[in-house]
C-alpha cells in the first residue's frame, strides 16, 4: 500500500484500519516508533513500524476477527506517544491510558448510553470495619438491589470499585434482566485493600472470613436475599485475575454459601507455581460447584486456566470454560461476562422477550 493511500485511509477510517484479519497502524511524525499491546500480552520486544515515506510509518498485525485490542505507541526510549488517528482510550489501571479498537466481528456488550425505560436497581454505599477479621482499616461495600420483587441470590464481587466503574456491572445487570436474558440478582461490590490486595486475594482465609462474617450479614440486612441456610449454595462470587483466583478459592472453601463461581482470567498459576486451588480442586467435594471461567487467548494466564479445568471436572464440579479473543483488561472482561451472567442466572423461560 503506497504512502498516500495509507494516510488517506488513516484520516478517513482512523487507525488501525482493518482488512479482513489485518489491522494496519499509521504514524505520521519523527521515528522510529514501536507498537505494543494485548496481542503480545504486553511482553517482549515491541513491534517496529516500517518507514514508508518521509515522516510516515506503518505496522500491520494479524488478529482474530472478533478481537478486542488495547495498544500503545512507543518511541525508542519506551515513552508513550498518543495515536492521533485513534481517540478511543481505556484506563489500564496503572496510571496510563491505552488506545483501543474492535476487530470487525467484535463489539461492546453495553450501549454507549443506557436505553430509556429500563428499570434501574439501587446502589448504596456502606463501610465495614476489618479489625475483628485480622485486616487493617475498613472496606467499602456497595450493595445493588435489583428492581425486582421477592428474594434473590447474591453475587459478591471482588475488586468491586473496578467492576462498578469500569465494567458498569449494575447497569449491565439492569440491561440483561430487562431484556429477559438473566434472572435478577443482588450485588455486593467489595473494595480491595489497595497495597495489600495481592496478599488478600492469594487464597486468603481472612478474605473468606470477611465475606462470611461481614459482607453477607450486611447484605442480608439491606437486601431481600435467598436464605443460604435453606437453599445451600444459593449465592455466587465473581472476580478477575487474582480476584478470579480468590473467587474460586472462596467457592471451594465455602460451597454451602457460594455454590456458583465466576472467574475471569484467574491467576491460578504464576511463575509456574500452582496455587492451592489445584489441591482443593482435586478433592472430591461434598457439594459440587457451578463454575464459569473465561480467559483471553492473548494472556500468559491462559495455560493455567486450561490446566485447571479438567482437574475441577474430574472431581465432579460443573465447569463451563470460554476463551475469548482479547487480553487482560476490564473492557474484555465486561464484554465476555455477559455470557457468564446468562449461564449462571438463567431467566425463567417465559421472561425472555420475543
């Protein structure tokens, strides 16, 4: 493709512009420039741009047609440069913003604006003291009450602030329930401990205690919930990355309460170290779990997820596992979580819209 065509398409279509499975990036300015993103799991050598004319550069990557991708443009010193042809940005959680795009068969799970007329649940903010469960300070817990009558199961969410702000989980649930794609649930979005997050989510009994002794009683006080004493395993737990690891650990340790687990990109194996969930998964359970797992095909965590699934299944747990074309980020988790919510909280047949 000649320089004039490259620049004309970049101006008209934005970058990358896409032909089939090929995404082409264009940079106009001083070089050299490099490309790094989800498709490399943000590791290894960035891909170099090719000079096609004075102050005009391009790079091409082959990607699955349904992929969601985040990327950055870097100079020779590793400094980020904005892509003037792509104004779609996403917070990467580390103080930077990545450029983003969907391949032709991909797309967001939520509309840019909430459709009019959809009943909305109510979100309230609460604060729980942590001293009597061995943790410092306090945690913020946001409770979501769905716009529904009767008692509903509770979905506890690790990294609750991120699932609230970046996934827009209450809005996602509102939309799916209104469309008849899932049954109503209540949410308890639990903040993490900041600097202590890694310790709290690395299969911590303290964190299980936080849920059982603090979060669950708080939720029962303010929400109309199914009673887990009469319906064992009625509730669910959700998390991503280390939160996905902690979600499965919670289910394995307290299946009589949390009988459903949704784990996104679970960090089950780190530096080839298997966390204790593998040992727990090998034991024959008194109460099998319903487990929904997903992981991005671009992720280094993929192999650990693939390794754990047959271990859970061999012990009698019911597992549905998905791989999506994307990386380790909240927009990708948001888009795929729709399938997990539909799977774990199916609506009554009559409630689906025709």
